[in-house]
C-alpha cells in the first residue's frame, strides 16, 4: 500500500503506480519469509521524484519516500542502495566575505591532511582497516560530488525567529561506506560482504524485481546503517568546524534524510527525526528552515518508535509532462533516457529540479503546498551568497552570475 502525501503532479502520478508494485513485492518477501501474510507501506512525500541512481529505480525505489515492511524474519531490500546522507547548518559568529569563505573552504578541501586527520581521529580502527586512505581518488571530502554542496547563506529578515547573520550549510554522505568499502559498505556491489547472499523475487508481468538479504546479514546491515547516522553527522560537524575555525557558532541543524529509522524501514530523501529541518529548493534559491508539526498525519509509529516524516526538498521531476517511466527487460526508461544498473540520471538534462525556472513567488507557492501536506512553520529563510557543487563555485553576490 501507499500513503500519499505527494503533490500529485504528473511525475508523481507516474511514480506512484510503480510504488504500488514495490509495495506488493516487499509484502511478498515478508510473507514468504514469515510463512504468514505480511504487509508493507510506502509513504510518498511532497517532493517524491526521480532518483539520480538508476540501480535504485530499477529496484523500485524513488527519492522522497519512506519504505516500511513487516516480517518475522529480518530482511533488507538492497536496491534502496542505503547509505546515510543529511544536511547540517551552522551559524557564523561574524560575517565574512565570499572570498574569505572560499579561501577557508579551499584550505580544507584541497588539503589532504585535513581529511586524513578526520579519518584517523574519528573513525574506529576497525573501519580504518577496511579503507585505503592512500587512495585519494576514493576517500576524500566529497562535498562537491553528486548532489552534495557547501553553501554560505545569509538570514536578513527581522521577522524571522532565526538570528540575522551568515550560515554555512552542507549536504553530504559518508563516502567511507559506499561502493569502495567491501567489508562495511552498504551498496550492493559485487564482492562486498553480503553480495553472495542476495535473493531475488520477480514480477515478470511488470518487468519488475526486488533484491534482498535476510537473517543475520540483514541484522548486521541494520546495525551498520544505524551506526552510520551518527558517523555522518559527526563528519559534517567536523568539516564545518574545520572550515569556519574560530568563526563557528551554534549548530542549528544536523539531520539525516537518507537512512534507516528502524530495522524495517528505509527513508530515501526524507527526514524522520522529530526535529527542525532544512527544506532545500534549488541552486540560487533560498533555503528554508522549518519547525515540523508533530501532531500531523505525517507523524507515524514504526514498531515502538514515533517518527515525523518531512520532505528534504522540492524534488526532481520528469522533463516533459507527457514523459513516462517504463520498466524494460534490460533496464528502465525515464522519459527518453534508457538506464541500466549502475548508471545515473543527469539532473538538468535528463530530468529537472521541480522548481526549475520558477520565480521567487512561485517557489514560495510550491513550498506552501508542501507544507499543507506535511505541516510545519518556516522559522528561517536563508539567502544563498555562495555555493560549491560538482558544477563548480557560484558567487551569487556578483551581478554577472
């Protein structure tokens, strides 16, 4: 089953029908392992959209949803490609120029020693023994790859609950637990610690499958995912403090939006911790900080844990309103893009950010719609001054940018 908190735009309507199949497959696995009827539930968020990861979508998992299942025997659907990702927001004690911020950022990201110092002092010996720190191409500060970023922003509104001043915002996951760590990495990569235990069930009529591990390996997987939440928060905290140095002020937000809230649920692109959260928009646009309403319908109970599901952004949609998603024998068709396992969507070319081309007022209207689905109160609006992404550095204070 699917609980729909989405905005029901054309992309989400297209995705929702595929999530119904994912839910049926999750229920089938739970039922077969338990030898009794088990069900699943997928919570589709207002920013439900296209995932960058082709492997994930081939397995039936999209960004902006929480996937939950019941089973007497522990199992994990591995194509959710679990890692842990999140955002952190820090206040600066005093304002600095964009050039000064860029200089501080370069001193950390271009200085290998800062990364090595983090790894050797904050990761356990057990983990360090599984990664090759000499490989600078595999283990490094990854704040400008994929959809990760570092932003310097400013709060200027007198009516805001958030104090005026500058803020550093980061978005990243722990690269130490991805495909290049075969002993502890959570991605379903050939040769890793659970790969040979992957099972597969099929729905041939729909060209669909679901891959999973169960039993002790699933228990170990959940424990690693739980541990990784704190590692990633600590990683973001360390990085921000290294960049800001004596200017680092209070930690405003440090929250996961990708991971496992319980051992039978996976959130992909949505927060679950009952805390203030960032609502990301798009390059150049303001970033919003929100108090969630903990008594609304998006507050649910998973096992004995109360969680509040909140969107982490505004999502990615199909490029054209008439585009479709089709599962094929040898991959998946997203609009006109044919993807196979291991391939990625090019956001901006194959698909677009939902707020692409919107004016400020249109973005605000979109956010209002989001907050009717997952209620909350905006308490901060951060105007971007500078951003570092995989596409380069962007100084939004310059008129020619």
